């Protein structure tokens, strides 16, 4: 009865995933002509629409001088445990949302979570092999991006009315989450981040940000010389897509990050492939 119950759950999840897929492709069929700006002519051909989408969602890297990297003095890296435990893999996969599908394998996350007890030792061995050999599997570098239009927009020729839905391999997501957790632990343990850095840090919440901001304003107000308090807020999400990989890896080395993480990150960044899917 227990096995039958699990099977019915998987069938229900698969049916739900198929329904979501069909809804996505129904929206794709409404993909219209595009224009870069108000003064541009409409683009109707498949190749030209692809080019416009590439310009919109995949920005070109800036040309930056990196000559100073060769003369930099890099300190020895810190010691840290290299081995990935079964408990790390188990907790990471359990945290992934259950009903999301992967890109190429079309495996529901819930299906992998259901059979996790039998697969945990295999996944742990695989992940450890990838880390030890500083290798990111080629299949993990493939991403499918589905182009969807935002609902209730009047003009779908405008690129701002479209967004991307990324379908990623579940094992890639699990391994990346483990490596991010490793890197986060290193930065916190060795005080590598500024106290003003709030986002994506364990036990640092919005209230911490507000307390820091209020304290700084009160400090300014209490000065004998009258100063004006002002705040500059920057959205760096889009800027991250233009981060120069060579410079990023160099900064990791300068921060004394472990070699195996730097080399694995180098493999992770190389030869990434993205497949855009939409109706012609």
C-alpha cells in the first residue's frame, strides 16, 4: 500500500508537470514580432528575433584591462574539509522545490527526492569525484530557457514584456548549492566580507540592514558639524551577468579561497550552453 501511494504521488506530479508544460508552450505560440525600440521597425523573421533576444538577455562582457593580475602576490590558501558528506547531499536535495522539472532529463525533483535513500551514496560519490578532479560535468552546463510573455500587457512587441524561465538539471542545482554553501562558510569563518554586506548571508536579515542604516543616520545627526544623511541604492543583479570571469577567479585567489573551489568554479564558468525555446 505504501509503494502504491508513492507511485500515485509520482503519477500525480508527472501529470501536473505535463499540464504546466502544455501551458508554457501555449503561451509560446503567442510569441509575436519584436522591436528593439520605438523607432525600430518590426522584426518578424526567426533569426532576427533570436538576435534581439540574445542582445536583451545575454549581455556582452566589457573590455577590461587585466594586466595587473600577473603581478599580484597571492597568499597561501586556508585549510578546509574537501569531502562532501551524504548528509550535505541529502539536505541540499530536500531543500530543492519538489515539483520543478529539469531541462534535459525531464526528471521531477520529487521523483529524485522519493528515491533519495537508494541514490544518496551514488550522488555523494559522483559529487566528490567532480570536486576532487575540479570538473563540472558537460551535461550540467546545458540550460534551457523558455521565453514567456508577462501577463496583461498591451504591447508584446516590446522586449520588456518578456521574461525567461530557466530549466536546470537537478543534480547541477544540488552540486552548485553545496559549493555555494562551502564558499559562504569560508567567507563567514575567516571574516572575508564587510559588515555592510547583508544579502545572502546566514543569520543576516532585513532587520539587520535597517538597524545598521538607522545607526549610521543617528551617528551623522549627532555630529557637531551638521551633515546630511543620504543613501545610494544600487541594483547589481544585471551587472553580475557582465562579471569578467578572469577577474572573478583572481579575486577568489586573492581572498585565499581554496584552490579546489577556484578551479571548480573555473570549470563551472567555461563553455556554458543556453538553448532558447519559443515559437517562430
